[in-house]
């Protein structure tokens, strides 16, 4: 559209300024105007050819007009030259812009040597500026391409993380609250039958059922608590871990001690949230499976590595021994979500399990 407007404007100016315009030049502007209008509405005319077809037409026409232009019409030629350069910079490569500038200077030196000597500094300056613009556009395109690939990778990772989190939630619901409610429903059915035969015995079962209900309520609260978004305290990561341990003790009733100095330590927010989530999942697993009477959370930092551990004196895992992260992944042992989070942080994990006597999970994360 811009090219068509430019052609029509130059045609109109040549018709208006008949004294300084030749019939040939006016005819060229008329032919170019007709071509640009047809190409604007019939875009396949240029798209069906090679990519540089439009630029070639513009350049050839410009050179012809430059050779035919009178002194009074040189500003129209300069305006068209500026358009050709901008079109080349926006739609083509820096090499093609360089070719346009080189051909223009060479042609004008042959066709209009006197005027070209006067205009050459301006031609070189505008040509250089447009070449730089084309190079900058190419660099921006490369940067945008890299960013687009990174965004696609991050989006894929986010989808995988979301799917893994949904699977973890589904597994926790199935193994925790859902199983508890199914068991509760079965106990109610048994209680109804016992109540028909022996009221005193039914009362004993009812008291046991109340204890089961309390236990299920605690499990459900722990599950809901594990779904809450994590927040990093203003004092840093270690105070946040201390508060997490204290809240775990209050809500679960498990005696929990925290070992770590309240030093100001603030890694990146995403890293801090992942570390808090790892500790919270470990504590949730202790509450859910271990039957422990003592839980200890230890955290600290040395030599660019953040380390923490969660120890309990409960029943331990069904398997025994000491395993690192690679061994746990290979054997598919231990909590899968914690393994995935630790590996995502390029960390190390050591899991020590002694069935009947407790377990210990030690994590080291490079900062």
C-alpha cells in the first residue's frame, strides 16, 4: 500500500509539474503506479515468484527513474531511493541491502556522475544506516527464535510438572482420604449389624470408630495443608523451614525439632519454594507412614551448597539400606515427587532406611 501511494503521488507530481518532467518519466511513473496497485490487490503476482522479485522491480524502476530525472525532480528520486532502502531493510537480508546500495552508487556514478558526487555522502550514510538496521533486525529475529524455543521448552516442562503433581495428588487421595473413607463406611456397616445384636459391644465399636474418625480428620488436614502454596518468610529460607517444622508439630502432634541458625539466606525464589516443598512432602510422608515419636529437621549452608535432612524414629521404609538418588531412580524406591524435585535442582539425595527403627533423608543442593 505504501508503495502504491508513493507511485501515485510521484505520478501526480510529474503530471502537475509538466515543465520539469519528461513524457518518458511520467509514463514510467504511470506504469509503476498501475503495477503497484495490481500487486497490492493480487498479491500472488509477487508471491508466486522468487522472494526478491518485488525488491528487484523496485530497484530497476528506481535506477531508470534516476537516470531520466531532471535536476528539479531529484528529490522524488531521493524519496523513492529511501523507500527502496527501507523495504529492503524490513523485508530482506543485510546482504541484499548491501547489493542495493552498491548497485545504486555504481549506476549513478555512470549515469549521473556530477550529481552523484554531490549526493554520494548522503547515499552512503543512508545506505550504511539501513544496513545496520537490517543486521539489527536479523539479530532480533535470532533472539526471538531462541526465546520462542526456550518458551516452548519451559511450557513443556511446566506441563510435565503439572501432570506429575496431578498424579501425586491423585495417588495421595487414593492412598489417604479415599481409603480412609472406604474403611470408615465399612466400619459403619459392621457397627449397624452389631447394634442389632449387642448394644454394649456396639458402643465399644462406636468409640473405636470415633478414634478412626479423628485419625482420618488429621490425615485430611495434612493432605489439605500439603496443597497450600508455599511462602518464603522475610528472614530467608532457614527461618521459613523453622516455621514449617513448628507448624507441622502443631498440626500433626508429632514432636518435631529444628536444628539450624537463623542466618539471612535467600536463594532464588523458585529454588526456595522447591526446597520448602521437598521438606513439607518429607514431613507429610513421616506423618502418613512412619508412626514416629520424634522428628528432626536440620538445615544449613556451607561452601556454596545448601543441605538439609529429615530424620525420624518411626517404622522406616519397607526396604532397608542406604541409597543415593541414582539408585533410588533405578530401583524406583522412595517418594517419586521428592526425587524429581531434587533432580530438577541438580541436587544429591541420600536415603537411609532401617525398617522398624526409622529413616533419614539427606539432601544437598548446589547454589
